C-alpha cells in the first residue's frame, strides 16, 4: 500500500473579504481586479454574502436580489451576457444592496 500526502506550500488569497458598505475601500479593491467578468464575479460574491447575512432583516429584498444575481451569472455563463453587461448588472445590484432597495420605494413613502 502506497500512501502519499499532498500538501500545499503556500496559497494566495484572490480577494479579501470586503465590506460592500465601505464604498471607498470596496471600489479600490474591485478596481485592482483585472477583467470585467472577474470584477463582476467578485461583486456578485460579496453581494450574495451580504444577502445571506441580512436575509432575516428583509427577506423579500435579499431573496429577490439573490435570484437576480444568479440569473445574471447563469446568463453570462450561457454567453447571453457580455462581460461588460455582466459587470454593469452586478454594479446595479450592488447599488440596490447598498441602498436596501430605497430606489424602489415610491417617492410618496420616502417623505
């Protein structure tokens, strides 16, 4: 019987956990990433994490946001969305997550 161990000498963290609500740091870290699709994936990952963490606060918003993100990911993988359009959609979803859907509230209710 031959037993071999596989080890990893070192590793590199591709992207550090970033708080999406710390806009300046988040944008700076995202801008370090090369490629529109890679940036979109990083944004999607962070939004999904926030949606999971805050689901109990506003389940309708975060469930809908999670579904929209997954739909965009699926469309991009199926080549129905270009890298640029994928990034644009993720940026829109990011803004929705940051404002907690405030843009969707009728102006009469905002006062």
